[in-house]
């Protein structure tokens, strides 16, 4: 995407980008029209050619993996609170199968822990 930008770091391609429409102002700051892309990892702007590399793809995959680990930890914490309530207030989740809420939450936790184990190995 072409935007007025000034390169801050030539090695990484990090740029300072003007997001408005005042071309005269951006030119006065020493900016020029460059092909830049906003990173999904840190939300900073980079030269597009620097983000289309294998190293960036690996970094992005690692970021997504870490994000998913964090999400799983939050889900596990929420389920732990629900398990406490299920222990204190034993009820059947499904009267037809006899499954209790505690069993249901335990099964969800096992599934999440398996996914977390796969992500960390």
C-alpha cells in the first residue's frame, strides 16, 4: 500500500507513516511515497519487501502460537472457576446421558491441555 513514509531503520524496514492526506505536510517532513504494510505482530509499519520474507513468516507463526497459548491459559482459568461452582452445586448437564457439569468442564479442560501440550512441544 503506497503511503507517505520515512524509513526509520533500514535493516528492519521500520517506517514512520503519515496516515492523513496532506501531501505537502508529509513532504515537508522528508517523507516520500513508499510501499508499506502494517505488521500483524507489533502493529508497526514496515517496507512491504521486508515483511514478505521467510523470517517474518516464522516470526508471525511464533507470535500466533504464543497468542493461542495465552488464550488457552485464559480459557483454562475460566473453566477452573466453573469447575468450582460445579463441585459446590452438583447438577446434571444432560439428564439423558447422566453427564454432570463437572464432567463436562473436565472434558473441555483436557481438550485444551492437549492443545497446549501440542503447542509447547
